[in-house]
């Protein structure tokens, strides 16, 4: 049983299909308030080199494309800067914010849409249900599958003190466009890391104490799709893209009504202290969690070997005492994740020493 009932908000409109991106123009048409209220397209700057996609973005009137670097995961400062820039540039609030990219850009877009109508800094809203007003209309268009950011009620940001999401009923996109063609050219390693994020969402949800029939139904299907994508060599690339896109969606819904677990708790620490990105951090962490997720780790290794992916090791070797403490503190602060993994009495088996020893192995 989950600890509380969740009356979940969800993405009200989804447009799915090969080539669905071409429908963006017609989707936006009915949502433009007037000629002075622009659409702001936040686009992963990897598409500066891929002009094909950029040229197909339906810009008109005062609409603006802002290319975003994803070298770093999104931060609260980045959100505040973008919001200020948009407010200064236009007389009216935008008609909408459209995020085109992986989890980083989609989370950035969700947060910018919210902060345009909620005063203060994005860091004021990191946490649960702190947002008071609906954001401006928002659209998510994934170009990389796995995080589930396209479907989730959170926008994960690095803040001054923590990496933590803006979790609220106002956070989900108003519209999502799922076009498997957009993920066709993702480099292999990145495809694997972000795909494993989805696989790990399923492992943690399905093995958690918060599991319920709703999460299980979505999680099992997503897990099956992941195993299909990463272990079935008979699929075409496009079939893999289609399946991983749906796995990401279903895996995201699964954790929304349960929770993630130990892999994510450790990965958040790696990300905050060492800047290791989410998908890769998850892979580094799961390698050492056989004791907690034995079947999940076994299948993960098979997938990794099948695709000959190298996961860096020794990343914590040169950490200072202070950095170890900070990383451990961040991981241990994520109570619901540990409780989901190990039950209410998780503190009887997990402490600073156990977490530090896990980090020392990475
Ligand atoms: P990402 O968005 O950071 O992108 C990773 C890399 O892939 C970047 O270099 C990007 O330029 C590149 N890329 C993206 N699309 C591409 C394409 N079509 N072709 C070639 N390259 C492409 O990676 P991600 O794993 O999707 O997202 C990670 C972020 O998502 C983290 O910040 C994490 O905290 C967040 N996250 C959010 C949720 C949520 O529910 N909101 C869940 C999990 C993770
Ligand atoms: Zn994740």
C-alpha cells in the first residue's frame, strides 16, 4: 500500500506517432492567445547541429527559440534567469513554453512555465506541493527516452542546497508530443544510460514496499518493453525507439504512484557533488546493489554486456572527507526512497557507514 492516497494530476493531451512532430503547428494554433503573446521554444542545443529539426519548429509572430546547453543538469538559477529574460523581452506573458529535448530540457520547460506565474525563485518551490498558481501552457516533446520527465509531476532541478524536484499538480505538461523519429539519432551510450533510467524506475517501483496494482500494471509493461528493447536483437531501430518511448511513459506513471529507491538516492548524491548525470549515475549505483535488487542487477548486467557499454569506476576515489559527507547526507535525506526500498524501519539497516561504503565502491 502507498503511504497516502494520491489524487494524481496527469498530462491531459498526448499526441503519439511516427511523424507526430509535424502536428506541433496545429496544436499550438488554438493555444496562441494573441500576436503579442509568443511561444517560447526551449530546445536542446544539440539541435543546433541538427538543422532538420530546428527548421521544422513552427515559429511565427514574436516566437523565440532559445537553445539550451545540457552539459549540466538544469538549475534553479538557470530557470530564474530564463524567466527574467522572457519577462523583460515581452509585454505579455507567453502563450506557452515548449520543451524539446531530453529530461533536462523538459524539466527546464516545466519549471519556466511555472515560474512565469509564481513569484520568487525556482528554489522556493523545490519540494512537494509548494506551487500555488497554474503555470503558462506547456508542451513537452522528448528527443531522448527513459526519464519519464514527459509524464511526471516533477521538474528536477539542482538548487543552492539540494537536487530536488518541483513536485506539484501544476507541474505536468498540458500537452505532450511523442514522436519516436526524434530519438533516432541518440548516441549509443546516452541511449543506454537514459534507457536504463527507465529500466531502473521499473525495478525500484516493482520491488518497493509502496507497490500497488496501479503502479505494478504500468511498471510490468514498461519493464517488459525495456527488456525487449535492450535484449531482443530482432527489432529494427525504429521499433526500439517506439518501444522505449512507451516504456519511458509507462515507467514514469508507475513511479508517480509508488516511488523510486536506493539507486536513485545514491545517484542524486553523485549528481550533486560530482555533477554525474542522472542516467549514468544510476548505472554506476546499480552495479553495487545486488544485495537489494538481485534480479534487476543481473538483467542490467546482461543488457550492459549485450551493448558493450563501459561504466566508469573509481569516481569517488579522490573525494575529500567533506564531499563524502555531503554526498552521504544528500542520499540519506531522501527518506521516501529508502522507505520504499526497505520499509518503514529502513534506518535500522541503513546509516552513514553503509552508504559511504557503497560510494567507496563506485
Ligand atoms: P539529458 O536531457 O540531460 O540529455 C543527455 C544528452 O543527450 C545531452 O547531451 C543532449 O544534448 C543529448 N540528446 C538529447 N536528445 C538527443 C537526440 N535526439 N540526439 C542526440 N543527442 C541528444 O538526458 P536525460 O537522461 O534525458 O535527462 C536527465 C535529466 O532528467 C536529469 O536532470 C534528471 O534529473 C532528469 N530527470 C527528471 C525526471 C522527472 O520525472 N522530471 C525523471 C528522471 C530524470
Ligand atoms: Zn530516474
